[in-house]
């Protein structure tokens, strides 16, 4: 009775509500109107079409054709698929009924056994024939129980595999997010280098020009030997600075040519290439053809490898080479040779350094280099985050006092604390926008309407750093007051999770723990009514 009722319901789905004909893929194609009712194409053309409008006979809603034919209406392919499926179901049911009532055509005996090897039913006489000798044969009941058990085992195994696949995919997604964070960090560092590096280079050149201009030709006409010696000493100092700058920039250019090689580099290859630079012209290194899309991957891989090399291996190696006799002999100020070969100099204090993790470097690096810490990094500060009194993790932020001195000083004093009692310790993360940013630093009210700076004026105008507000960037934030302090900032700061083009006042970036910030955003969204009491730094 139940099967008959279900069949009737299915029949209602696969016939036209107007002509009661069964849908097909030729004449009675199921067409869907704007009201979601479905009729065959023949009825739409002959019964419901009036000019360029089709009126549904069930609800009388109008469907406009927009000067098109009824054939352009959406075809309900799901109904056609259902028709094909029902046909297969009916065929299978009829075959099953025939099988239940069948006997062995050869011996006329009922099927009472199942052969696992041949996967077919057998009668008593069939089981004794030579075709099934050595096969696994069981009665129908035992075979049914065994097959059901096998199906259950396989179902559990498949479900377990699917669960493992889901877990592995989750791990892969987390890994790709880490790669994305690393790429964003690299992008931020390169943008910082483009901004501050050019400014620093321009300032150095201006200082050199000012030093040269201070030595006027008229002063050289004096007969005072002490003055002449003083001018000469100044020139030697300026020359030494220029030589060091030239050595540094030219060596970086050599390293960039090595990075542009089409080969994938490692530390040993970089060392070998740097050694060969002492006897090889710069023009002998050919840059990679970036037209090949795979070359970009090699280029970035070599760049990151070179960054690790300059951080962990190069500092001590450079000190030995720069202080050697080759430095003064090969500098352009002391030689007329057209090919200048200098050793790679260490990174200057004003040059951004790529920091991907505060963890220890790989063992291979530790074994090859006794001193791996680069002393030329910018100041870094850590925050221990707690949720409901439980440690949630550590967040490490690096500041840029070279380009944002006022904001960096304010952040430093509030982080370590001062005698007046102003400190970020115990501050709540009072606002989180999932996937966008988190805001904290209001040590006065913990709601976004307080938070003074360390300076006498309480609020100050932020430094104009022009740093991009990309993922991981840290910037000062205005307090939530109606007069908004004329764009000035105090103690509140924002950590960016997604690029915000309209946000300025960036003074640092997250070195480690950006994933904790993202997780904290999820915690805040799920506990938004009480989060100001549970998330602290």
C-alpha cells in the first residue's frame, strides 16, 4: 500500500498539470514559469500563451517572455532525471520479483545456496558440479548475514576514510593560511623596504653631498697645513662611508642576480656563487625569464632562501670578508679596474628584515653558524592573551621607530609600563570584526571611549608612515568620541586581518600569533555579549 502511494506521488511530479501527459525530452518538455509551476512545452504554446506573456493555470501569475519564444523558458532537467531514475527502479523491481520465484533452469530445484566466487545463486545439484569445486558456498541465510556484515564494515571504513579526508583537508587549509600569512608578511616587508629604503638612500646621498659642499675650493688655497689636513681627514671619512655604501649596494645586486637564476638554490649553492663572484663579472649572471609562470615560484623560493641565508649564515661570514684585504683593494675609489668584486655586506640597521617566526632555526643552520641572532632587527614586544583566565597564546608585535617614532615610543612605554601606572597589562580586547580586525589598548575604560597616550597632551597626531594596512599590520586608532579628537590618537591600537585601504597610522606588524588574533575574533563573535570580560592581554 505504501509503495502504491509513493508511486502515485512520483507520478504527479512527472506529468503535466494541464494535459496530464508524461513529460519527455521531445514534445512534452517540462518548462518552468516564474511562479515555479511546471508545464509541458505543448500546453504552454497552445493553452497558456497570450501574446508575449504566459499565464499559469494554477495561480494565474504572469511570466513575460521579453520578445522571446516559449522554448527559452527554463527546462526542468531534474524532472527528466527523475523520469529516467523511476524507469530503472521499476525494471529492477520486476527483475527482483522474477528472481524470488525462479528455480534452477537446469535442475528444476530452488536456489538455496550462494557462491561467493561466482557471485550467483545455486541449487543443491549446481553446488556439486566441477565448476564450483573449491569455491566458498553458503546457504542463502548465512550468505545474507555475511554480506550484510561486509556491507556494514565497508560502510564504516568508507565513513572513516571520508572523515580522515576531511581532517587532512582541514590541515591543508590551515597550512595554506599559514602560507598566505607568510606571503602577506613578505609583501608588507617588501613594501616597507621600498618606502623606507629609498628614503634612507636619498638621505645618505644628501648627507654626502652636504659634506662635500662644505669643503669649498676657496678654503683649499690657505697656507695653513692644519686646515688642509682637517679637510683631507673629512674627505677620507666621507670616502669610507661611500665605499661601504657602494660595497653594500653592489653586493646586494650580485645576490639579486644569483636569486634570479633558473636553478633552485640552497645555502651551499649561495656560498659557492658568492665565492665565484670574486673572479666573475656581474654581467655573466643572466636573470631568469619571468615570462615562464613556473619561474616566479623559483624566484620567490630563491628570494626566501637568500633572506634566511642573510639572517642566519651571512653576518659572521661577511664580517670576515669585509675586514679582509680584498675590501680596500677592489673598491672603486682605490682602483681603475672596470670589474669590481666585493663581498656581500651585512644588512644595515635601517633595512627591514624578514621575520617569519621567533622559533629556533633548523638544526643545519645551528650547526653551521654559532651566532644566528641578527642584532639589526626592530623592537619587538609580546602580549600573553587570556580567555576566561586561561592562557590563549602569545602575540608578538614588531614596531618601526625609524619611520613612526612617536607612535612606536607611545606603544613601547604602554607595553612595558611606566611610573605613572599607564600600561596595556589587563586590557580587554573590546571589539573584534571577524576576518577584518581586532581592537584593544583602552586601559582606562576598556570600551573604546578612553585610552590616553603617554604624552602631556593626552592625544597626539599620528606619524605619517604611509605603510599599507595589510593583513598583520598594527596601527593606532582614534577613540570612540563624538568630537573624535580631530583625528588624533591615544593608546588604542588595531590589528588588521584583512586589507583596509582607508586605514592609516600603521607603526608595526604582527611577527607571530596572527592565527591567535583570528581565533580570538571567532571567540568574540560567539560570545559578543560577555567578551569584554573574558579576553585580556
